[in-house]
């Protein structure tokens, strides 16, 4: 009896405040039989993502492990987790003073490598993929993610990541984002580029070293995301499913608290 109670204490459960925020964004229209208890199912999904256990080892307190996995996978393929993340981040109405952009490389596990023409992100076994993110510099919340192949440059994801979002007054970035084209594009959005100059740049651009120090917040964000084992090492074959897992973990860590 004592052992069972100790195990239950380690389980993740959405509290009343978290559930009140999340529930209003869940899909309402559905066909077929009534869904299982959403709160219990989603708590089970988050438990698996945070702990890194196999889906078949999901504790029975959350319900059948197959049902929990199917809910996660089907909603990920429909982009529901990403949609909830986008809905919550869009509620940030005011203009941000400072935002940061960075990428982080994640290793792709062997089972997630697709063969032949369906190879994931054109990767070879053991290669990595990159996850680009934009983060609110003042409050430290991630507001957007973008996946790219491991062999893609940082600058490739900058505009697709930033364009749908509200422009901030300043954008912090490392040398991977040092581009005349990106700086000119940011200028049209009235965003000041606080981007570290490359060593081989002939004419260095203005750079606020003191403001740039705030960029450590986005690196800490990536470290916190990697506490979830399935995020630190990608096991999902589908890039869409993996991106939705990232959004779900980010929701719990920053937007439901």
C-alpha cells in the first residue's frame, strides 16, 4: 500500500488552474463515441513526455496506454497541440520590447530515421535536426517554434519563423543570423537588430553588447525543454508529431503556470 502511494505521488496531474486555461482550447466538435476523460488522458500524455517512459508503460491510473497514445498521436497529426500553443501565445497582445531567436540541435534516434524516399529531414542515422525558436525576452516565454533539417543554416528559418508574429522593438540573435538581408527586413518591421557580428564582416553593424546579454534566457529555455527526454532525443518519425510534442511541453512549462 505504501509503495503504491509513493508511485502515485510521482504522477503528473493537471491542476484546476491549468485545466481551466487548457479546457477552453480543446476541440469541441467530434464524431463517433464520446471521448474519454480529457483531463486524465492529457495528464497521461504529459506524464509520458516528461518522464520519457514508453507509451506501453504509461501508468494505468491514466487509463489504457493504447488510448493515451492514440489521443496524443491523432491530435498531433491534426496539429491540435500546436494550435492550442498558437492560441495561447496569440493572447499576448502588447508589443514586445525584446525578443530572442536561436536554434538548438537535437539528436534523432535510430528508430525515428525513415528509409528511402521518406527519410526524415534528409538525415542519415545519427544525424541531428535543428529547432528554431523565438522567445519573449522580458517574460521568458517561448512563442514560436520552427523545425529545420540538421544541415540547414540558421538564417533559413528566420523569416518563416518571424513573419507571422508581431514585430518586437528589438531582436537578439547570434552570428548565425548576421545577414544584411535579414537586417534590412527587420528594419522594415521597425525592429532593431541586436545581432552579433561575424568575425569576417568587413563593416560591422551597430551592436548593443549589454542588451545582447539577455539572450541567455533563450538558451536556458532550450535546456529546460530538454528535461523532457522525448524532446532532447527525437523518437517520433513524423516531424509534425515531434513539433506538436514540443508545443505541448512548452504549454505546460510556461503557458499553463
